[in-house]
C-alpha cells in the first residue's frame, strides 16, 4: 500500500495561495449557475480544493498531464468536499476524455504562457469541443496588449520563461481572442488582477 503524503510534503505554489481569493470573488459571480467545471492544468491542486469548497453547487473536475496526477490527487485525497472529483489525465494535444461531455464551465490558471503556441491552439480547439453552448471559459494569467508587456516584471518573467523553454511566453490578448472566436467564444470581461495578471471571461 503506497504511503500517504502529508499536506506539508506536497508541492506548493505561493502564487496560487496569493491569487485564489481574488479569483474566487469573480468565479462566484460568473459560475453561479454552472454545474460542471473543468479545471485545465490543476498543478498543485490548491485552486481545485479551494474553489470546490467555496463553489459547492458545482462539480469541480481537476485535470493535468499524467505525470502531475500523483501529487495532485494526493492533495485532493486530503479534502472532504463531496463535489470535488478525482483528477483526470488531460493533455490538450491528445483526444480529450469523453466524460467531459456536459461541461458548462472551464477554468485555467497560469497555463497559456507555459504552453507552446500549437498547444495553446489545441487548448482552444479542445475547449470548443467540450464546452456546451452558453458555457463559460475563464482564463487567469499575464497577457500582452498590442504586442506590448503591461509591466517590466512581466517582461522579465517572459525572458525567464523563454530561457527555460523557447516555445513558451506571454501571449498577445488579440491572438487569444482570435482563437476563442474561432470556437464560438466571445470575450465578456477582462479584469485587472494582482501581480500584473488578468482574468478573462469568455462565453460560448
């Protein structure tokens, strides 16, 4: 029987801890009538457990690439929220799980600048294929506007990203909206968030 990890042994993101409450304030408004939320790129699971606990009316479905699932699921196993689902494997460039057929909301934080451009395109194609009509997509992270960084810190962050992976980088909001529009998604709100991030709310 595998040894259970304690909360202190699990991967931890300070950024998740810092931004979860400001994000929740808006999700509570945008997801008030949503029943099944898919989170793409759940990472450490900190957002998953916090949002599931505070949005108890909706099933919260964490997901990530297969190699992140053991520690992600370990955090989920320490929670008792009945609406928090078992984590599933999701690689945006591979066929998306069939069980996602009734998703009416999708949330993803700090993922699009990590992905390559083809992966971002695959992300939106997948979102378009599983999100029901009138559903919501909410994306959190840094974005550029008219090809310009919104802060010096974002410019430095982008250099760090591309040093670690030349295919990553902060994406232009105009390109993101174009990809969304190709999937029938319209940007409804673009909200300024702490630490030079944005929260984008699309509806289908």
